[in-house]
């Protein structure tokens, strides 16, 4: 990736251009709002969380955003031209706390604004192989309930982490995780017609995030209902080619995070890979990922699941914005720009 990292002169030029763009684009105009009336009331308004789609639309990925739940955020996603939302499981959107009436209201909100609930994210608090047996037992039971909630919301996929036990070897963690997947999670997925898989975010609570470990895990879990929530940005900062990995594991990619990574070569040169500040996450198109090649992989293998913009770009954000009932304009601008860029590679769409 040395030929694509940002050199000192180009980095300074890019920074100046980005700053100028920031000043010029506050309050970016929305794309035309899609009409909720376009969705048939048959099926979608009678219980399913996903509106019906044409045969042409069914062929292609569904462009979405990842967000905590709120009616205002779902409405913004629809107005900005997105087809769906991926909702993060948190203290308020919890499979153990949501009542039947609250779930019905969430579905009603999605119907009213004309947005699909593509999946839910069950990352923090779901350590499937925690060292403590009580924590492990509770996490596994809660994840089963999360799969059931996803099904009720009309989703076909649930994202998660693999969990982690830092006191165990990689092989032992692989074996432990494969066992719970095969014995507890896959029977539920078969019954509900669901798929699930981990995002590849490197952290202690998510041990299986690189190809060498995936090979071991998939060898023990041949059922392809278990796959990946593929995020190319995390490979860039590890100097792993995300395009090559996507080709290798294309039949296991069930969900996608759309996020870019920028590497600041002058800082990297000073601090090395174990230092700080030499990389940062960006909205798609403002980092180093070769998006045409990435989309080529997904389209050629027939991927038609959710592709969700994961907005972690401080350049297009304000502190604490994700926790507010509605996004501030700065964060909306980031989602709008991401939609404009990614739509270049999304066939079969008129907006």
C-alpha cells in the first residue's frame, strides 16, 4: 500500500482542500426525498420490517447507515436517499428491555418514513467466549434473544463481535466460539432463516478479525449462515489489502460496513505503527480504499445485503453527535457526502 499512502506535500494540499470544502458545504442540500407511498402496504405494513422490492432492486446491495435508534434519525436516513438503517444495540435498544409495544412502534416508524431495518449490531456486551462462565452464559442467551428481535424486525442478518478470552490461545478461542455457534446459534438461525457474523474491528473483545484466524474458524463452522460483517477500513490500518481479503472470503460476506481510512504518512514516519495519530477513519471516498475494486468484488459475487455507512469521521462531525435525538448538520453533511460518493457504484437505483 506504499504507492497509495499520502506523501507530505500531497497531505498538506489535501488538508487545505478539505478545510475549504468543509467551509463551503455546511448545510449541504438533501437529495430528493423518496416517497414512502412507493412501498406497497401488502406485507410491509402488516408486520414485516422490510418493504417489498422489485426483482431489479433485489439483485443489488441496500445502501444504509449505522445509527442508534430514534425516529428523527430514521427519517433523516430516508430523506438523504438511504434505503435502510442498521441499528446499534445499546441501553435503550436492548432485546431484554424492548416491550412488544415499543417494537411495534419501531416498525411503525420505519414504515411511516419509508426505511428498511436491515440489521441490528450486537457488539459490546456480547462476549460469546468470555472467561467468566456467568458472563459467557448471559451473553449467549442475550444473543439468541437478539437474533429473535432481528427476525421480528424483518432482518435477515445480525452483526456481532466474536468475543475474546485474552488468557486463552487463538486455537482454544476458535474452538470455543465454533462450539457455541454450531450448538446454540445456528439452530436458531435455521429456524428463523437468519444469518449472522462478526465485524472485523480489532480489539480484545473481538479476537477473530484477520484471514488467518477466519480460516481456522470457518473450517470448524462450515455452515454459511455464519459469515462476516466486512469492514475494509480496519484492514487498511493493518496494511492488509481489503480487496484481496474480500475476494478470498466473498462467500462469507453477509453484511458490509462502508468506512474509509486515511494514513498520514509524515506522522507515521515519525511515530511508527505503534504510535498515535498516523491514521484516522473517514467517510467513504476520503481515504485510501479503492472503492471501484471493492464494489466490483461484491457485485460480481452477487452480494445483495446491507451496506451501511459507519460514520466515524471527526472531520464531518461534532463531539457527542451520535448520542443526540437527531443528528446535527455537521454529521448529516458527512452522511450526505457518503451517499453521493457511494451511489456512483450502486447500480439499479434512480436516486
